[in-house]
C-alpha cells in the first residue's frame, strides 16, 4: 500500500525504510504538523476523519500518478486520523529517487493532490471554545468559495 | 428502494448520525441530496459537494439502484 491511514503516531523511521532502493541517490520527505493558528484563530487541537474506503483508493491513485509522472523509485504517503495535539504530525510523504530534483517534484505533487482530492476532513478546536470543520463552515457562509474543490 | 447512506464531518453532525438505511424514491444522488436536505437542513449546497456511490466518485445524475451505498463528500481538508 502506497497510501494508508494510521490512528497512532506516524512511524517515519519505518516509513523511510520502505523507500530504500540501491538505485536511489536520495530521498525527500514532507511532514505536515498541527499548527497553533489558522485564519486568525488560536487552534488548540484537531480531529481528522476520513472516508477511508474511498480515501485509500484516491490516495493510491495519486501516488501512482506521481510514479508515472516523475522518474522516481518509490513513494509513500501516510495520513493520521483521530485526535491530534499541537505539533503532532498529521501527514507524511516520502519519495526516493536516483536524483533529487524529481524527488522534490514528486513529493510536492503528492501532498498538493492529497490536500485537494482525498476525502479527509479536519475539525479545529479553538481557544475561544468554538470549533469548526475547515473549508466547510466558511463555505456554508460564502458559497462562492471553491478553493477546496479539485 | 432502500439505500445505505454514510455521513462524514459537518454532514454527520447535521444529520445527527453516521449512517442509515434510507427508503427513498430518489432517482439520482442529486434528488437524494435534495430530499435529505429537506429532512436534515444541510447547509452545504450541492455545488460544494462531491458524491460517491459504492465507494467510487459518481456523477450527480447517475441512476441509483436498491442497495447502493451513497456518501456525500463535503469540501476536503487533508494534510
């Protein structure tokens, strides 16, 4: 599986090991972390949920596209679901390749596509006591926003 | 006909449930969403959503058949 979910902390040491290849000259990874602010609000914690059956299919398609599009050796994406605290890792992408350029490009491609296409939702909890589903509450208030639609 | 509907995120909260078997005469996901919006007061418009039938993205105009599993997909926010 080149795209998967985990309920617990992402094991980057193990994940990186899955990318090893004698023909690879390097590897690029991206970690997405829980940040303490968003859109002017102080964030205290997050919850992620996913429609996993479709999300895994779509995630696999994204990684397969990256492997077709860029001459890299291996690629893997792991997304966490459940309750996360500040600075926890929400997502990890890793790519190994013969040369660094295509590894950076493929890694960027995968995280960008995952954010736009995979059915994963994020609920932010704020210091004010409010909470909200990212991209949903504001969409409801201003239906002309289309930024979340791929 | 009976459909299986699963709800996620904002829509799960608005429907007050994560899934249900739903008896409907809705011919398409678009008709079904209109019917469910009258029932639950969903605030997202159909233009803001995607829809999946049997765990694959679908057109809103697909003909539904008995037993189909339908999921409405609010704007995503992974990463």
